[in-house]
C-alpha cells in the first residue's frame, strides 16, 4: 500500500497522479483489509499538503471489506473539507458490504438536497446501496424526513426524485401522495415522472387520473403512462440500414436551428443538425435521431418511429440549469428521457456521445441498460486544462481539492475513462501530435488498438456561403456597385453611426460565454487604439434580450471593457444570435465589403482559449477571410500560420490584437482566399464528415480500449447502471 501511495505522490504531473490514483481503488479491492493498510490510507487522506493522494486514498478506503474502514469513511462525510465530503459520498457506493449506517444515510440525503454534482453523486450512491443491500425503507424514512424540512422547491424536487429511485411499494405510495396533492408543480412533476418507472399495476390509476390536467402536469402524466406501458427494447430485427442516435442535452434543437447562437446552442448544436441531415443521405444509414432538451409536450410528439432525420426531446426539470457545468442535477431526468427515446426509436444501432457531460453520462447509462452500443468523440478535456493550469502555476497538489470542489476535475477525468471504456468505437479530433498528447493527457495509447480509433475532422455545410456569394455575384453582373437584398445584414450594420461606416470589420461568431472569449476579443480590439480606429468589431452570438446567466456575465464584462472607450464603443456591434443564413451573408459581406457601410478585406477572430476543432473558423475560411485563432487544439491542424491565418495565444488580448494586425495585411490576397476555400472543399465539408462517420457506425465490434494502468470505472456510483 505504501508503495502505491508513494507512486501517486512521486508522479511527475497532476494528471499522472490522477491516473495512478484511479487505479488504486481496483488495487485495494484485491487485497485484504489489514490495520496497516487502513492506517496508511487514513494518513494519506488526512494529509493537508497533498489533496490528490488524499482523494485517491479515500476511494481506496471505500473498497476495503472492513467495518473499521466503513466507520472512518462515514466520518469523512462530515469533514470540514468540501472536496473530501463530496468524494466520500461518491466513494460510499463502492462499499463491498453495508450495514445501513444511519449517519451515512443522513449525510447522503443531505447531499441530495444540497444539489450540484455532489447531489447527483449522492442520488446514485443512494440508488446503488438501496438496490444492492436490503433496506429501502431506511432510505425512504430519511428522504421523507428531509422532505418535511426542505425549504426550497429545488431541494424538494431532488428529494422526491430520489424517492423514485427506491423500488418498493412504500416508495410508490409516497410518490402517489406527492403527485396527487402537492401544491408545488415541479415537485409534483418529479413524482409523476418517477411513477412512470413503476409497473403498470402499481400506480397506473393515479397517473391516469392526472393525464387530463392541462399543462406540464398532464403532459408528464401522459409520458409516465407511456413509460409504464412501453416494453423493454426488443432484439434488433434484421434490416439493411443503421438507426443512429446523437445527443446534446444543453439546448433545444430543431431542423431550422431557430435558437442558434443562444445559450448553449453553439457549434456542436449546428453540427448535429447538419450532420444528421447528411447522414440520412448515406446508403448505410436508415435514420438519425437527434436527442436534445425539450418540454414534455414536445417529448410526447417525438415518440413516433423515426423517419429520416428525426428530433426527440428529453424533459429536464425546470430548476436544472442548461449550462454545461451546472446541469449535473438533471441526470435522473436525462437518463429516463434518453431510455424512453432508445425504446421508442429503437432498437437503435448506435448512440453517439460527444462530451464528458451529464448528457453523455445519462446516455451511457441508458445505452448500457438497453444494450445499445455507443460511439464516443474523445477530446482531452478537462485533461488539457489541468495540464495547462499546472504549467501556469494555478493548480497544484496543495490546492487541487479546493479547485476540484468547484470544477469537479477528478470526476470529469473519471467520466472520460468510463465513456472510452464503454464505447464500441472512438472518434478523435485532428490535433498536432495526437498519439503523444492522448497518451500523456488521457492515458490512452491509440496505437495499441488502431482499428478502434478514427480521426474525423468536423465539416460544415458550405451551401449558405455559396448561396450568399452567388447572390452577390448575380447582382454585380447587373450593376457592379449594387448590393443584394440582405435586409438582415443591413439591419445589423445599421447599428454603426455614420462616422464609423466605410471601415473594414473584424468579426467573431459563437456562444456568448467566457469559454468562447467574446470579452477577450473586445478587450484586444478596444485596447489597441489603431485597431479600434481603423476597424469595426461585429460580435455574433448570444440572446441579448433574455440572456442566460453565462450570457449576462459575458455581456457585463464587455460593457465594463468598452465603458472607458467611448469612441471605440461606437464601432462595436453586438449582433446577438443569428440564423446560419444570416451568418453566412455577414461573413461574405465582411470579406467582399457591403457598399458604403463596410469596406472589403475584413478578418475573422476566435477568442476561445482552445478549440477542439472550430466549425465557425472553417466557415470563415470558406468565406475567404483570414483567421486569428487559438494555437492550442484543432485549428493548428488546418490553419497555415502566416498564410491562411495566424495561431496566437488567445488567453492574451495583446497577442490577439497582434494577430489581427497581421491578418488585416493579408486580407485582400485573392490567392490566399482561394486556397482556403479549396482546403475546406477538399477536407471539411459536412458530406465528407458524414461519409467518415458512417464507416465508424458500420464497423463491427472491437476490443475495449487500452488505458495505461488498469482500466477502471468512473466510480462505483456512476458505473452502476
């Protein structure tokens, strides 16, 4: 044991220590629980100078078959260190034996009520322990006691939702009582949805009595009736084409992308819609179901057998944020909704998961339960962030726990491990030195099983930009100085006062979010007096009228930046979210000019700290714009530095500004613009991506991933379903 702990302590990097630490639990479970082993683990957990080893030791302690180890673990449920409390709740589910300790039950139920990722882990711990060991009644008593004193709707909703994880008759009666009598609609909705997981004979009458109630109550009841009556997915019939599911639960997607650029509806949302359309044109694909967040009424309407590219909705409680870092409390709803779609649209042949988020966790659990193979798009995230933070000195062993309690780094790295291990095939983004980076960051050697891994560049639908360019050319043939009828573009550019018209433009497109760096771009442009005087800045993205919390925070940062620069502020255009057609016209207008309002020869900038690929960047290249983009991540694989664009440190506004100056110099180079367009046509179209992904979906089953060390679960609570 000392040797294993010492290896974690001596690891050359935080990531290396994390990988060793995640292997420790499997090592511990294979050895007897001696006093010296317990003492060694306890000393590591109580060491305030090394949070990494403490977390690893805590998960190891949970695996020991020993009453003393359990008592100590229960004590850490009340530790003053938040990260130790969170990991103790998580680790509790790994207990090889369980005596129903009341203190542990109360602490777990309290964590459920508190919410967040720790609350989600507590729900899964509760579910696993109640299922593996006799005694749902003790959990029900604790949940009902907490429900009586809970003082927020969100807490009561989570507690009722957790009662739904207990499958016995008392829990069913408790849910019926809440469903029929609660005055708190979100709490009633949680109870009704949970009743849908019960057998028809148990709660059918109660649910049916609510099905006619107007609004969300009745819609949820009708979904619950569907769940009660729906059979478990049958064996797959023999057929020629594949049925594919693809998942993104942080926005509501539709064929028209009506919410593009709002909230979390960024590049991946656009990609899924366009890719689904392209996939159903492929010969081996029968149907594609794009699964996103949506209300219960839309979920009811999406339960039909899919034809072509279908869209299906997963209702997630109104108190659950849509933002990716904060959506973990939606796991139970998400798992139930995805399972429903897998059954209604199935049997699906593949479910494609693309992020280490709550949707992918729920999708992996539902897919495993329904026997649906998964495909996972693997990106070294948060691995790259951890490595960069360690290099910058902002993350160390001593403060890892404090940052982990906020950003859940250990859990997210563990989740990537689970998703890789469970997936039938792995899709990789193009990256410089891909094999070396994945081995160092993620602990995966793709050379050990190369047939399981496929590098697939993302692709864009070029038709919007081609249409805009054709419209422009058609007007120019008739009257060289005439402009196409683009009232959407005119309305955006009309925000520029007369003294700012006729300049070139810098444009950026993306979600209004700190990760996308809109405020950093504004800072770079505003702080450079020459840049602000000679160009206008067009920022496309975000719901300006009803911003989400993340959007509001980024808009506040932008307002703070421009406040001292009145002259520059007159050249800043916040265009908000726009349709893909409008974005295409804007990109073309920035490149070619737009009458007296906009001079030709503009540039595109991406302020993200990193981009795994960068669809908006590829669109800008196809429009003929030089691009200023992150040097970290995927853009370095297709942007020729100094030729088609400039790779810069996008964490540094001065570096962004310098890149913009250099890009403006080459902006009118027609040969450069032609080469960029040719590159996109050859390598980065949505049709080419669909062809590559089709081959991945059609590939036969392969061996599991080779992960350095031992391939371990995300954690017992997460891996249980």
